[in-house]
C-alpha cells in the first residue's frame, strides 16, 4: 500500500511538472523599437522643403493603435506633456475637445501626429524636436481612444487620476465629422 501511495504521489508530481512546463505565454513586444536607419520627426504639413524633394509620409501608426500598452503609454504622455492644460481630460478647455466627433484637421492617426508635430494656427504649438515621433504616435493613439475610435480591448479602462470622465473603453464609437481622411489630403 505504501508503494502505491508513493507511486501516486510521484505520478501526481510528474503531472504537475508536465502541466507547468507546457504552459507558455505569448511573446509580447511592449515597445517596438524604431529601426536604426529610421529618421525621426519626418511629419510635415506643407510640401515646401529644401531641394524640392518630397519627404515621405509617416508610416501608419497601426502598431500603436493595436497595442494596449502603447495606448496606455500615450495616456501617461498626454499628462506628462501637459496636453491636459489645453484639452483638459478630453473635454476641451483652451483647446478643442477630443472626446466628441468634430475633428477639424482629420481623425486619422496620421492627422493627429501631424497636428502634434507641426502644430496648428491659432493655438496648437509645434512639438517637433521636443517629442520623439514614436511618442507622438502613442499620444495620437490615446487621443483617438478618447473619442471611441479604437477597439474596446485596446482602450484604457481607467484613468490614473481622479475620475473626471468615463473610461476610454466605455466610450461609444462615433463617426468623426469635419475634414477626415488621410493626412496627405489636407496639406
């Protein structure tokens, strides 16, 4: 009987070890490093540049909009770069609100990055050479989540500050109005 008990304990321990060894997590890339040959701060609004050579448009920020980590980093950067000072927590203030469906310069991520990097007349300063381009894409992803333009699984569930607005994941999807489309159409 004792040998049966020892055999049972041994088999149970072996089964536990086998189960634990078979468990594996998916590989997560939290921050996609930019390629070494990539140029930063390439977003520009006008076609005017030295030598009359066009600067390629920035790559789409899909990898930032599909990553919950990138959107949550954008939420932190939104606070740290004091976007809250003008846009409040998305409801507007000195700057326009970011939680509604009225997008003056377009609602695509490229439009938002262009606005961050180049600035806009009558108030929005340029953050070129102050904000790395990958952080601008993270901020743009977060700004789009405030208006319900990102999937619920990617949008942050709770803000890290006092509860002054609903969580981005509970924002209903909206259809943007105003000028929309790709960034190169509005230059």
